[in-house]
C-alpha cells in the first residue's frame, strides 16, 4: 500500500533585509505573524479592490476632461 503524500515541508528561504529591518520584523511578530496574515487573505479579489466611488465634483471634472479630449 503506498504511503500518503506528506504535508508540505517548510523550506528555509533567504530574505534580504538590514539588521534594523530584521529587529523590527521580530518585534512585529516574526514569521508566525506573517503566516497568520497570509492565511487571512480574502478569498475574493473584489472584496479588497472595489471600484472607487467618485463624488459629484470628481465626476464632473472627469466628464469635462472627456469632452475636451473628444
């Protein structure tokens, strides 16, 4: 009987950062915090990057600019 596929192993990765950046990274929570943030990514792109809503003044400016370019 074949063995089940093992879970993904953790491989060491080299990340370039200065000593100051490394200290800040460790103070911030280090790799555990980074893993939690990566696991907490939203499932849908549009939940984060939605089409911006323009206020009326911005929309008026955009319309005038389009009229001048046409």
